[in-house]
């Protein structure tokens, strides 16, 4: 088992810790500068340094904590912050938080499945449509350019993330195809080497068997040599099988063989002799 070293502690901290530390340091510094900073942060209709700052800090911190594990939850937090800040005097706050929701939509489309990404893109559009209907019912909405513009930002974010997702999927497919082709080429190489080796050994067997059959009665020594030549390729190590013999049997891998000595056929005694090298 290969032991892998753990990354440093600072790299193991989630991004939400760093975002929360930044906002905490900023608010703590302003608390030392203005004693009434905690009460100012709760002023809903204050300036940009009051409740809008606190809402932005909470949304970004929670979103950074939830983005990589639950992007839909991070999207819900951003949309909730945008809806909550609609009545603030600082009109830019809901638009900034809605752009953060667009960023979450793009990330979801790039890293999650198509079903999850479509659901993520539908949530901001539903919020925009609901707000437009509410304003239209109260008589506040006289121009649809604002809701259409917000919905178009969601579509653009989803298209960018979906393009990134398709590029990654294509790269993975090309990588898998290259791996399969490499495996197929290696199998074909091994098959060719085995075919050449078997053909060579069969040729040796045919030649030596023919010679041995012709001189079997007149030259027993030559017949014995021919039989040994036939037996030799079976015990020769094969480069394809990793050093074992062609037959890959236990008896062919061993340099010794067991033979029955003369006069011991009835007693069953066996002697171990050294196999002659091929």
C-alpha cells in the first residue's frame, strides 16, 4: 500500500473559512473604528456599509462553504439574499447577489449532470418571474427589460458552464479511446509473438520428427538427438509469458525432471535428473 502525504493544513481548509475570515477581519476592524458598527450593520435602509455589507458577507461565506458540496444549496442562499435585499435603499445589492447566483449556475453546469444544471438555471429564472409578476400585480412594473436582462444573464452563465462540461466530457472520451487502443495494440503484439513462436516450434518438431523416423532403426543415437531437439523448445523460457516455458506448466518451469530408473518399474522408485538445456 502506497502511503500518500497529507496536504498542509492551510490547503485543507475549505474556501468558506477564508471568505469568513476576510469578512470577520473587515467587520472587526470597522468595529474598532466605529463603536456603533454592530447596530449599523442591522440597519436595513442604511448605506452600503450597513445591512447590505452584512448580507453580502453572509451570502458569500455560506455560498463558499456550500458551493463544492451542495451547489443547489449555495444557489438558494444567493437567491434568498437577493430577494431579502430587494427593498434596501442600496439598489445595487440585489443585482450583485443575483450575479453571484449566476456564477453558481455556471459552476453547476460545468461540474454537475445536465438534470442538476437545468434545475439550477430554472431557480433564478423562477425568482425573476415571480418578482416580475408581483410587481406587475402591484402596478410597479412598467418595463420588462429588467427581468429579461436578468434571465438572459442566467442563460449566458448556463451556456458557458455547459460548454466547459462538454469540453471535459470530450477530453475524457478521447482519453478512454486512447487507452483502449493502446490495450488492443499490446494484445495484438503479444498475439503476433505467440504465433511466430508457436510456428517456429512446430517447424522444429516437424523437421526433427521426420529425421528421427527415417533413422530410427539404423541410428538410434540420431533418433535420441532428434527427440531431445523436439523436447527442447517446450522448456525454453518465453519472453511473452514473463520467463516461463511455452506450456506454462509447473513441470516445464522446473530445470529438473523425474524419470524412472531401469529395473525400478515394479518398485515404483523415481530418480531426479537434471534436464539438459535446449
